[in-house]
């Protein structure tokens, strides 16, 4: 879309097959300066403090204004509003085509989902990746806000297992060996369908992405109510994977502004009426 067309629409690009109009909070400014993200999320560790800084792969389940860490008892979310997951011994590298899901890891990955809905305000930051393992839904109040900040990737868990799906509990092995080399793999145990994510997402150095986005059967709609900020646009699905059909649609509540325009902030999750599809 040309800058002139974007200005006529209020600075947003509807893309293809879209309807509705987003509601941006804040003034519409043309020729706005570039907003440069931080180089790392390390400063958030200070706000989390020792009590809410965890080392190595950490599972975080949100429920109301409480959270469970690694399957433990639910406790109140920190009053400071920040949880930080730091690296321990982290030597593994990530590829969306060959990734598996070990039961433990020294890498600072925050595995996040909600049990029902969350309430209150919280930021979860990971020195490595944030892995979304199911719905993350907020309560109805507009004051309920969640931020997910990863130094590297924000990933939606999607294991792809051999067609027998044996020995592939929660994706501990994978049938995909390279991009498009699905080897007749299927959606493994632990795959999530029709996921809803109510949060603001920031992938500082990399992307918001679906693991194994090019393999497996259709998993419905991936809906993000909030905002997505990433260094590189990540793939969330394909319209025709090499050896099976897979279609994924992403819905965001904050439209993408023209390069020549910006907003001071996005609407809180769920307040935008527009449905903007992002297809890879």
C-alpha cells in the first residue's frame, strides 16, 4: 500500500481477505521516528529480582492472578510484575524444521500457557525463547495485560511426529529433517489447535513463529489479540505443505502501520474490531 493510501485508511494496511476496522489508541502521527527496540531484555531481570528469576527451561501456567512454576502449587504473580527465565548451560541451536521438545534444558526457555484465563498485569521474559504451549487467554477486564518478551524467538509449539506417532511423547522426536522434508509426519501428541493468545509479543533478535509450520495437518486458526513486534517476520503456516495440507491464519488486534506512520501504543488486547490475517 502506498503511503497516501495508508494515510487515507488511518495508517493501516488491511491486507487480503480482511474485514473490519482496527481501533488504535493514541494519536496518528505521520513521518514518525523509528522506535528502536532494546538489544536484549536483560534489564527485566533486575525488575524480576532473585525471587522471580528462574534458570533453564521453565514451565509457567497462568490462572487468574496466580501462576504455577514447573507444575508446582499456584502462587500469586509477583507484585513487581516481571518473571525472568535465564540461561543455564545452553548450547543447543534452534531450527523450526528440526526442533524437538526435551523435558528439560539448560536454555532459558519460558514455556507458557493459561489454565482458564489470567488476570492482572505481568511480563514474562526469556533470555532464550518463549514457547507458547496452548491458549493464553485473559479475563474480560481491559486492565488485564500480558507481555511476552524473548531475546530470540517466540514460538508456538507444534510437534511433528512419524506417522505412527509412537515414542514421540510431546514431540521428543521429530520426523522432519529439513525444510519441507516432512517424511509423512503427522501432528504429534501435544499439538494445539485453534490457539488464542491474548498478549503483546516481542521477539527482539528473531521472530514470532510456529514450529514445523510447513508440516502436519491443518490446526485451524491462530488468533493473537494484542501486538506482535519482531525483527524478522516469522512463518506461521503454509497454504500447501510439501506432503500434506496445512493452512494457518493469524488474527491480530493491532494492524501493521505504514513505514511512514506510527502509533504511540496499541490498543489493549481484544479492543480492536478489525480482523487482519497474516499468511506466510
